[in-house]
C-alpha cells in the first residue's frame, strides 16, 4: 500500500503521526466501509477504523485509486468508534 502525503489536507503535527495513520491501515482487524451518504459517495471516499502498532485507534477518511491511498482526514477514535471496532474484532475472533 502506498500513501500520498504531498500537501495533506489536515495537520500531521496533531496528536497522530503519519506512521500511526499508515499502521492503522495495516491492522488485520481494520474496518473499512464505504459510507452510504450521497455526500461521500459522489467523491468515492471511504472510512478506515484501525489500530496502530502502539494501540492508538485511528479513524480516517480516505480516497484511493487502487494503488495509492490519499488520507483526507484522520483523528483518534471517539468512544463509539472504539466500541464499534472492538465489537467487530470480537465477532471475527469468535
């Protein structure tokens, strides 16, 4: 997976690092969804919920052309997202 980090549309100096964002996509339990909202469907944006190697939960909105990923937005998990992610992990492991 290649990432395009040229002029990211958000601040990489925030609480997340570029490495944490990339690691969240490598998480074997990452949850990737295509939103059903027309707002996101028009521009083919997807959501990724994954954990970094250090255990940081990362929520991302991204675009892809099948070869490169362009992260549009990233932030740490909200409590609801952590619950959703953990529920999916538990279902997978059950």
